[in-house]
């Protein structure tokens, strides 16, 4: 079972009696520090744009971060930012690629997995049983044609 807030994710065993994983946006803090409200030594992430991004990714077969979407935009469209003018086209192509990756998973159910799509993008995913898969990062495979 997974529970989320905007600041952290706690993964519990099936009986909900043991914490099996904990993730936070502030990786320099432990779970105890988070619970004790110890302030982060790192500036809080900017939240602008998250609501529109979350709404757009609801149709995706995977959970992704806005950072992964930016990586995709840089790789596929050579743009640095997601804007109102380019978001629809970028997110449409991203959704298509994610659906392709979904078919390449071959029924895998848990663990870290790396999948290469037909366009040469390597996708690093985390699969937790019973949860929506999460894309952690991506990178474009370099072509050997220039060598």
C-alpha cells in the first residue's frame, strides 16, 4: 500500500504494519526528521505549473515527474521549457511513447526496469506490485552513424 502527500511517499507492506519504503522530495532528511518537521537544508521546489501537469498526465499509463517531461521535450523537440504553446504537442507525443513502453514491459510486475522504445529512448521505470509504474528518467541512445 502506498500513501502520498505532496512532500513524501510511504510504502507499506500488504498488512499496513511495516514501512517498506519512504521517499521524499528532500532526500537529505530522514523519515524521523520529516515527521519532526525539521526544515530542509535545500530550498523548496517551485510548485508553479504542477496542477496543469498533473491534469495532463492522468491519461498516461505511468506516473512521471515534470523533470522527465522536460527531458523528453529537450530530447524530442529541443526546447528547454514546457509552455502553453508547446505543451499539447509534447504531451501528446510523450503519451504515445509511454503507451509503446507499456506494451514492451511484457507483464513485468515489480522492480527497476530499463526499456528501449522504437525511437531509441531508454526509459528507467520502477514497478511496485499493485501500483502505477513510475518513470524515473530517460535518455536518448546515441547513434553510431556519426562515428
